[in-house]
C-alpha cells in the first residue's frame, strides 16, 4: 500500500526500495530521539503547570497591551523551560536575525567590542554587525567587532579565544548551528566548555548564544550551562509549526530588561506590546515543539544516510550525534543543488507546483535558492531546503512537521537527482 502511494507521488521503485532499506536500519537511533523528546515534553508541561497557564491566556489583547495576561504568562513559561531569570517572547520580534540584532544592540554601547568565538556568523548578521556596511549597523555606533576562527576540524580555538578578549570586549557570541558553512553544529556540552573558558578570563562577560535550530534537540539548552542570553525564532523549533511569527530572548533579568527597552522604548520596556490574537498559537506551538523537533531530527538523520551512501559529504555525517535539526549535504554542483531544492518544493503541501529559482535575497552576499511550501511563510521548522549558489554547493535541509513528510521530501529530492541523471542507483 505504501509503495502504491509513493508511486502516485512520483517516486520510482528503485528510489522507494533504496530508501526503505535505509530506514529499516535507523530504528534504534530513532528510539533514542524519542526518549529525548519525551523528556523535553515533560519539561515543557511542568513549565506550563508552574506558570499556571489557563484559558485566559488565549484572550485577545490590543492597543498598548498593558493588561496582556497571556503575553506575560508565556514569558514566565519560556523562563521556566530555559531555566532563566526572565524572557522576552514577542510577535513584534520579526525573525531570528531581528532577535539577535536586538540582543546585541540592547546590551552593547559605543566603545564596546563584540567577539564572535565561533568564527564568522551567519550571513544576515554581517550587516547587523557592520562587516558589510549597512545603515544602522553596530559599526555606525562605534561598536567594534572581532572574531576567532574555528580550527580546521571545526572545533573551538580555546587558546585563541583567551587571547582575543580585550579590555573593551563586552560580549562574546556563540552560534550553535552551522549557518551556510560546512562545519559542525555545537552541542550544549561543547558550548559549556567554551563558556567556562571565557569566564576564566572575564567573569562579567555577557555571553550570547544563537540557539536557532537547536531547541529541544538535547536534554539541556545553552541557558542551562551559563549563557547570559539565549536567542531564537518562533518560526523555527520552539514555535512547533504553529507560531505565525515572533522571536524569543531568555536570560539574565538585567540583559532581558535591556532588550525590552530596545524593542519598545526607554521607560516602557516589557509593559507594552499587545499580542493581538496569537497567544494560543504561541502556547500550543511550544507545547508541541519537542515532538515536532524530534520528527525534524529523524528526517535529517534519514537524509544523511540516504545521501552519504551515494558519495556525498554530509555534515553531520550519518553516525554523528546531532545538535540541531539542519542537515548539510555537499552536492558539488549548482545543477545538483537546484535539483535537490526542486524535489523538496515538489513535496510541499503548499505551492508544490512552483519551481524554486536562485535569487538575490536581502541580507546575503550571493544568490540563494530556497525551497519551502509552508503553511507559515519562511517557517523552517516546516519542510524546507536552501543554499547559496557558491562553492561547495551545499544544500541545507531542515524541518518536517511530521517525520513521514520529511522522509518523503528527501525521497523526492533524490528522485529529482535521478531524473536529472546526477545520481545513479
């Protein structure tokens, strides 16, 4: 019966057989992921209980939002989940880049230096920082920037980090996920090691972790191991596929207060900012997030096994422990990258008939191709794939609200590569 349905969706028997055989070998790996998901589900549930979530939290709030009970309760839930003093969770935070920009601008002052200890940050932060000139960048406010490159094997240069910290270094930034780089994503244990090294040099350093794509993949979060600010997007992992927009910042009270004043206005801070009619989606999305993330992680592991056995380099590889939901596959040619994305687009529930094409996307320094037929535009916890049209032509696959959808997306991407005679089975 399954084979018939896959055939109806355009897959040839050799693709179905190849992928089915691989999936059979992953049962034990998937069971371990389910155990982490169960733990995180219980953690989220306890956070709801401790914050006394009730139906009043879902009420509509407008205007200034002075009495937005749901918003305030949701921020208690996030602080409980991430074990932090405070949280800022708002629909007014438009995306992950905005959340990161907000955390940086709020907690740095003219004359301070930002030090990235995980190498060059994700492309869209280059203009925020001023690596590429842009209006309103940190550089325009005389906030300087330095970085410590990762070692050739993708590990942190701990001695280099110690040497790079200057008297005016105010904040160290760690990017958990790989971005558009073929380096490893970092686990919480590794992030703790780096945080401990930074603290050994400067106890008062503000440490910010870009947690995008990493939430609920492990038992702990960066906030559990000493990060002052942990930042992410609600249309990625913690939104569970239901949050229609928004971002979060969790951490120390003083740092979060600075972020709130920067988001709204001095003197107003967290007191204003109505949530309109999104609170139910925010709460329910967070509640579902552990199981949705588990599905996305299984899809990524399946992808690594499918493509690694065909000779493509995968980061992480098919056997490595995972620390986020992103799977990188080095496809080696623009034709293969475009074909892969066509396959993912063709598997989408929305806009499956659309052909993705490379384009000059704002915030990036090269053309990017993106495949995503999502219920929420840009939601990368939903099935999606993208990559820059530059060497080594790596695609970055993520998401899948259900494992079965993610699995089919990978099978369809392989089918497109077979159709274009890029891969032979």
